C-alpha cells in the first residue's frame, strides 16, 4: 500500500501539472470558438492533429527507454548525456529536413493554403522534443512540484499571449490605425497567432528547464545508445500507432468526410470541440501515466509487484468510472464550454469517446507487462492492430456517417487493444486483476448513464435533470464505498470517513 500511496502522491502533482493546464486551455475553448469561425476552428483542429505525429518521430521512444535503463545502469549521468546528445542531434536534423517540405505537408493535412502553419508547428515540435529528457529527469528524480510549475507557467504564458493577440491587439488597433497592432489584428492571422503563442510557450518552457539542460555533457556512450535504440525504436511504432488511433481521425475527416452544410472544416471543428468534453478522463489518464511509468519500473524489482499492479488497476478503474458519470450525467451543463451552438450537434459522440478513453487508460495500465519484460514488440503489434481498425472503420464509414464513424472507430480501436493486451499479458506476465469486478463497474456506470437519459426523456426540465444526475452519481459512489470498504479503509484520508 505504501507504493500505491507514493504513486497517488506523485499522480496528484502530475495531475496538477496536467489538469490545471488542460483546464486552462479548456476554458479557452469557449473563447476560441467565439473568436474563430467554424472553418478556422477546423483548421486549428487539423494542425493540432498533425503535431503529435511529429512528436513521436522526434522523440522515437527515448523517454520510455530512459526510464527503463536508468533503474539498473550504474552510469546514470552517462545515460542522460547519451540520450540527450542523440535527441539534440536528431532534432536539428529532422527540423532542417521538414522545413524544406512545408508545402507538401500542408497539402497532406488539408491546409494547403497555409504552409506557414506547418513551419510554425515544426518549430513547436522541435522545442518540445528538446524539453523531453529534462522533463523525464525531473520525473525520475522525484521532483513533480518543479515539473508542475514549469508546465503551468508555460500554459499561463500561452493564454496571456492568446488574449493579447486576439483581444488586446484589435482594441489597440482601433485606437491607433497607424500602429503595428493593425498588422496583428488582421482576422486572416487568427490561426497563425494561435500557433505563434504556442511556439513562444515552447521556447519559454525550454528556458525554464535551463538547469537540467546545462547538466548535459557532450558525451556519447555507444554501448548505452545501442541498448537504448534496441529498446526504444519499437516504441516509435507503438507511438505512431497510438497517434493514428488518437488523432488521425481528424485528418481522415478532411480526406474522406462529406458535410451536409458543404463545409467539412465545420464538421472537423465540431468533432474537435466535442472531443474536448472528455477532458476529465483524458487528463487523469495523462497524469496517471506521468506518475505510473517510473513507478511501475521501480516496483518491478520489489516483492510481488503483480499484486501492486492489480490494486493500482482497481483504484484506477473506480476513478475513471466516477469521471464517466460526472461528465456524462451533466453533459447538458458541460456543453456551454463550447460557445458556438453549431458544434452542439456533436454532443452525441461524447459518451462514446468517454468509454473509448476509459479503455485507453486501462490499456496503459495493462501495458506494464511488455515494458518491464522488454517485449516492446508486443506493444507494437497490439498498437498496429488498433491502428488498422481505426483506418478501416474510418475509411468505410466516414463518407456516410461523418465524425460519428470516427467516434466509434476510437471506441472499437481502444477496446480491442485493451482486450488483446490483457489476454497476451496474462500469458507472458500474469497479474491477478479482478477483471470480473472491474468489468461489472464499467457496465454499471453505462447502465446508470442510460437510465438517466431515459428519465430525462420522460421528464424534461433542468432541475429534474441535474437532481437525478446527482442522485445517480451519489448512489454509485456509495455502492463503490460499500463494495470496496476494506480497500478504502487502508487509504489515509478516505479511511477517516469510513470509521
């Protein structure tokens, strides 16, 4: 239980570093949907769907490889130096090459009229990749507070710049038509200014990591590097497959989508805006991953790590089930974070995406087996299978069902990856997961969600809607506390309320 408490503490801080920035940017959703047209918001969605693919290419699994070998390598400083030299060298090389092909890349991601967007986001990825290992070093050294402060500071700068570019500059331009602010207030620069604010955030974040950067020495251990590459390069495949499953659907909507309104960019914007309503689950999963990856590797050499992994999974599933209900039951309130009512037509995909992201979180828990047993190729095969499901479903059904097909493709993709990882993992590295109970929890929250939908269909009205949602959520939480009473009594804070 001590190990789980440690993970909970670190996840809390990493959660702060993930939740606060995500919530701050989430608050920007109504602002950006108000300031940008539906088509422009669609362009922004496409840009930010392409960035993760380059992030995977630039880092090529080095972060996970660093956590894997730092646990056992006595020359830890050499490992950090070797990985950093490799990453810096490839970042410069990739950036120089990609900047030569901004026009073809812009055509691929359906923003052919704006190659300048591509130039800016290539630079964003370059600066972000240089910050990868310094951030990993903070996580490995157990410094989640500094990690959180740097992340939050960068996002605050981004928000300030966005407000300055999109609100302050137009106001100043009106007061002085001959000032430089007239250029910045040009409506055609909307997306450019959004991406520029992100670029300045990336540069600022890297500067805040200067202390970790200056410890890098230009030393390169070829033996360590070969071991890193053998372990990390399969993670490149895993990463690309993961990004296909996570963000390629936006690009595929641009390739194959047919819009009833005649503007596919509005459809893409609708999908991108509604996808953000799954934020609580996705943020928690991200926070959990940041804390869990080094934690799982450290537990692997301890006594009976499988039991620890099983208990972590139980608490994880309980939390995401509660989050599913919290978002799903109050969806009529959450929708007001999207200021453009044109996008509300996509709210029907939110429950599907919530479930899909629950499956993804469970998969990340299950994937511990192939990481600690050095069988990364298994993760690659599972991810490739998920990517094929994503591509096939989107290709077959986007022309007829639009973004609804993308939502269900995400559901089946992550669901199949979760099942495959569990079955394969139990053969290679058995962990005593309470899978029957956990499946029951997921089924129960889905049933409760649809009971609420039925009740609100029969009895309309906001008061009844929110009252019944609160009662249903309370019933589920009391049910969990009763069933898992013995587990919760071991937790330091919750136990006080159960005595």
